[in-house]
């Protein structure tokens, strides 16, 4: 009986150490990413969306580095979400986390990918939106609940991104 008790104590100690190391790593990641600017404010009345779909917000990572999850501002939290594409930007309405609004002028690209930050799916199963927040280029992943919705969102995002630079050029004249 003593060996079972000792085994239990060692196992619980190892689990506690593992959780402590995970917590320290997340805290250090928050410190390292403290220079990431505040998120753009979410519009109270965004209007009528061009496209909308339910699915899962995967995470936001450093642009081009699908493993470097952004921890600040709740961007690293995986949650169910609705992705809506508007003429002025993109809104991730996340359950259990603050909504994320990305203005069209901050969007740089959209692609389909098979994985990011611990979520891997079939080929081209994720939508990955590339955008800029201050000096940081970021990638945000989204997986639609229904496969047909992905193509609709992808097309709407491509159109929004291709029209955004023209709007910027005209506003500067």
C-alpha cells in the first residue's frame, strides 16, 4: 500500500509541476507580447454583412509563424464564433471572449490552409486572414461549421481585400 501512495504522490507532484510550467510559459508569452497594440474598437452597429458563417475561431498567430500564438487581448483563445464580412471590415463574434473587429484597411490577405496553432484539418479546411495591428503582421484562423460557407466567406474576403487599397487611394486624393 505504501508504494501505491508514493506513486500517487509522485504523479500528483509531476502534474502540479507541469501545470506550473504551462502557467509560467503563458505568463512569459504575455510579457513578451506586451507591445501588441490594443485591438480596434468593435462597431456597435456594423450594418448588413456581405457574408456570415458560424464556426470556430482557431487563434491569432504571428504572421507566417503558425505556432506562435498571440496571447494578449484574448487572441489566443479558441472558441466558437461567427465570422461576418462587412464592406468596412471583418467581425469575429466570439463566445466566451471579446469580439474581434479588423478594419478593411488592416487586411492584407486571405488564404486556405490545413492547420495552425494546434488545429489541423483536411487540406484547405481553414480560412486564414492576414492583417496588420501596428507594426505586427498577424494571421487569424477560422474553421466554418459547414464546408459550403468557407467558399462564400473566402470570396467575400478576397473582394473586400482587393477593394480596400482602392478606397485608401481615393481618400488620399
